C-alpha cells in the first residue's frame, strides 16, 4: 500500500534562497509550457516535450530531468480540465524523482538545483521509522509557512485481510465525531466549539479585508485544519486498535453525497460541510488495511431509528439528537450508540461492497 511521509528540511539561509529560486524557475517554466499546451490543445507529454523541452532548459535554466518533470506536471494538470489554461504559483510543489533527489543518510538529502546539488539536513517523526527502506517513486518539494517539506511516497507492506466473525459498528456525527457499537463515544465537542469560534473570527477578519487580516485568515485556517486532522488520526487509531484487539472488522456508513442531500439552516449546512467525515473514514480505512482489519461500508438509512432490541423502525424512536426511545418496546438509551449497533449488524449481514483504502 502506498502512503505519503512528510519529511521536514532544515536548510541554511543560503540553501533556502537557492531552493526558492529553484521552485520559482520550475513553476515559471510550467506556466510557459502550459501556455503552449493550451494553445495547441496538447496533453501528450511526448508531443509537448518536442515543442518546449529546449526552451525550458535554455530560458529557465532547468536540468534535463527537471524539464521533463515540468512537462509531466503541466500535462497532468491540463488533462484535468482542458477548457482552461493551467497556472502554477511561484512556490507551488515541485516533483523530484530519484535522478535529481537522493537520500545520503538517515538525516541528509541531496537535492539538485540549477546551481548544483545541495546537501540538506532532514528530520521526521518517530512514526516514520524504517520509511527509508520503503521509498518508492517521486517526492514533492513543498514550501509552507516558511518551511520546506518533502512529501515522500513509500510502499508499506500490508498483511492479508483476515476474516471477521463480528463487526464493530461506527456511527459518525457532528456532536459526537464517532460512537462505536461497544458504547464508546469519541466526543467532537472541543472540535465543534473550535470551529464555531474560528467561524466568528473569520467573519470579522473577512469584513475587515486588510492584507494583515487575510494573512491571519490563512493562518487560522491552517491551524484549524491541523487540529481536525490530528483529532481524526487519534480517533481512527483507537477504533482500529479496538477492532484488531477483539478480532472484529469495522463497519462504516456509506455517506457519499450526504452534503448534497442535507437541508436546513445556513448554520447547519456550514457545520456539516466543515465536518471531516470523509477524512476520518479514509484514515480508518488505511490504518485498518495496514493492520489486516476488514472494513465494509453499509447503507446508513434509518440506522438511528431502528431499535436494536425489537427491530422497530420509526421516526418517533429518535426523540432528540442524543436520545433514543423505542415506541414499541420502550428501550431507551444513547441514539448514536444504538445507530452504531445497527451499523455493525448490517456489516455482518449486508456487506454490499468494500471501498479501497486511501492514504491520509
């Protein structure tokens, strides 16, 4: 399974200036090649290379392989939408392959620039131990918040998927990010409160409209994204560990298109569209695959209105967001827990399909 590891670079001031100039030259070359591709309606790398290769090397000072990578990047972008000419930011991501980037040690990387190769120190998290033995394909050099990172693709060996005699159902929500069929609640109160607070701050900054306000807006957005991503990583890890430790699979809701189906107030729609359920599900899927835990997606319709005791399905069973009380047998409890129980049962008997895991 392919994953992406983020490696932080620690360049000197001189190396930083050189890397920035390299990215600027590369993306300027991409813009020049994109103009030719759009003018000639050309998405073929072979044909576009015949037209622009020499120009990219001479005008922008790119090496042979850098020019090839620039042409490849342009063609991939143009193929996505041939109605518009692709444009590239001066410090947009720059792809490197093994010909122009190599790891010299566990803490050093050699990067080619128009001014020659530079040897840059690197650091990475403990979770990446052993990643250097699994490197595959290219790495993207990115510049974010004044720092350089390499997004390196690795090929992680995965164990065979085992059978599952039982399924851990997981109900996703806004108030409670996740609730499993064992009754454990993974609260989203802190994340939801943070998002509401940031929304109020964004409204004030957007109304102000100054350059400093726009910079602060971008900073706030990145901070919120990092916090939400970390929360989803923690929850997904706990769910996969529980399923692995108890020999169960994981049953998730198929929520494809839910944002298009929702009705309600503007505030409710904003909350739902900021809800990172797709990211959480993708994290659960790839972590489960690495642990050999099977994952299935089931139809979630009426899962929160179905009584786990008598099977009664009634809209009135859901008394409120959090409360469930069966109108037939009188069973009551946490609505999200009962929904997760029903999802787990559907995982065992329905199992319509399995969606391939995505790296996060």
